[in-house]
C-alpha cells in the first residue's frame, strides 16, 4: 500500500503538469494559431504597416480582429471551466472519484480531439475544443487535491504542490510551439498524438484512485485496483473536522484548542453558513480580482507585446514565458511551505494551534497580494522579464492560497462545493476580460491606462489578508 500511495501522489503531479493545466499555456498556442492563419479571414486580406498585423507575402495572417477572436476563445474557455466547476464539485461530493474523473477525462480527450480536427476554415471549433480542455483539466486538478488526504501532516504542502503542477501545465503548449516551429510537425499531428496520450488519465483513474473518496481514518486504505468488482457504496468518513480545519500536524496532537465551543461551531457549519461568512466574501474579492488579472494578461499577451516590441522578438519572448511557466511546480509549494513554516514558528513562540494556522494563511495571502501589485506595475512600465517572473510567483501563490484557505478555513466535507462556487464567481468575473481587451485595443493600444487600473485592482485585494489576520484575534 505504501508503494501504491507513492505512485498515487507522483502520478497526480504528473497529470497536473502534462494534462490538467495546459490551457494556461495559451500564449504559446495563440502564437501557433495565428501563424497557421486561424481567423485570418477576419482580416479581409488587408496588409497594413502596423505591429498589430502579421503579413506573409501578400497574405495577412493576423490582425486586431483575429487577435480579438482568439482572445474571446480563451476568455470563454477559462470562464466556462470555472463557472461550471460547482457542477463538477457536486458530482464529486455526490458520486465519488471514479464517476467524477471519468467525466473530466472524457471532456479533456474530446477537447483535444476537436482541436485536432479544427482548421483555419473551421476555426470556430476552437471555442468547443478550448472550453472542453479547460473544463476537463480543472476538474482533474480538483480530484487530485484530495490525494493530499494520504499525507495529512503535510496537507497544505501537497495542496500547493498540485496547484503548482497545474500552473506548470503551460509547458505543454510551449512544447507544441517548439515542435511546430521546427517545421517538422503540423499542429494537427501534434494534437492527434496528444489525444492518445490522454489515455494516461483514464488508466490512473481506475488503478490509483478510489471509487468514492480517500479515507482519512484508515492508516492503509485500499483503493484503485483493490476495489475492482466491489460494490460502489458510499464510504463513511469518520475523521474529525477539527483536524482538517486547523491543518493539524501529527506532532501537534498534544495541543488543545482553548475554546471547544468555537471548535464545535466550526465543525457543524452548514454550506450556507460558510458562504455567508466574511471570510468567504473576502476570499472571493481576492480570487476574482487576481484571477481577472491573470486571464487578462494571458489573453492579451500577444497584442500587449506587439504594442512595444519588434515583431521578430515576439516568438522568442513567448518561448521564454513558456519555459518560465514550468517553474510553477517549484514556486507553488513555497506557498504551502510558507504556511506550514509560519505556523510552526508561531507554535514555538507560544501561540496555540488555531492562531498559528491563521497566521500561516495570512503570510501566504499577503505575499500573493504583494506579488500581484508588483506584477501589474511591471506591466504598466513594460518591464517584460520582471513581469514574467512576478506573474509566475503571483499566479502560483494565488491559486494555492485560495485552495488552502478553503481547505483549512471551512469544514472539509464542503471543500468540493465551496471551491466550485469560488471558481464559478471568478469565472463570471473573468468574462469582463474580453471587454477590457476590446476597449484597450480601440482606445488604449499600448495598454498603459488599463495596466494602471489593474494596479489598483490588485491593491484592493489586501482586504483578504487583513480578514485572515483578524481571525487570530477572535479566539483568546
């Protein structure tokens, strides 16, 4: 069973890197799509002397109209995957892992297949393909987060590890771009091979995942291949919610909460009570605002670069970003380590377990806001490489912080639904990105004004770290 647990943990990270998070490699894919002339019919064969136009001979491959159309593809894809996540969360909580992952993997496989059959003449199929890939990938991430139950002492670190692996998934579209730039492979051929590679997700679903959920009470739970042929009855989870809410480590078991009434109150909260808390409200302000900045940057990346760099530098900078995004798997665990280390430091100082956990979360969320402000400032000043590094840091800390807060601050039995609702609201907010992009192309082509506005949006998210810090003072 220890070998199976090890394989489960490793394969979950591999799946997040190579399958779940590929949609966030959009800048690399967009470059290839524009190069192959997707939506070029919108340019009406015009050829203008502008950095926003890409011309090959007498043919115009891209223009503001085609850039806007691809931006819309990405906006709909990323927003839909978040808006529909509550449906996936309900299926996960109601029917278990096998049913949930079967649906998610099917969406991913179909999405890649649809993109493989799409051509510049049938470019509208990209809307379907990218949306399916996004929905399938995000739901695979959520299913993998529950793998952290195998290591309860390091739950926060594993949650952020999988979020970081999801961030690094952008490397796949960079690999696609590299293969395409070599001139040896067409995008269609690459996607067909990748479609067959999704068989990996199908295999680990039924061999290294439980039919229902991971047990948090059994020392050596049996799941995956050990459940073949068994009834798919609902498993009981008898573990105490207190351990989950407080992010309790094994070595901290001797420390008791100073107020058992608060412990019971947190343990018995309904889903509605969780949603109506100030903590969930500020979490949404934090997540929705910073996610909007992330989607805005990725969606407008190509156009933003073309507004101030030479056309021949765009490919190089896009490849650089694609490589750097792989660092997400290294950066995101730093979020969990920050939370865990601050917590342990506070325990040594003399704080109880409850306050130490909240102080750890405060450190992680405050750093996320700081990175966001610095990132948007670099965008406004056209500092490309500092913006790349800060984007990786901000994005990794953002999603890891949001997931960790929901997993620790609320009863874990509501995790799937609460994370789904959080993502849904963020997805609805992200739809505004296309409107921002449209206005920027028309009235602010160098994106200066929009970027300064984004600095203010990032700064407003400080309300969430402050709310997290206030929890420390609510229990003596």
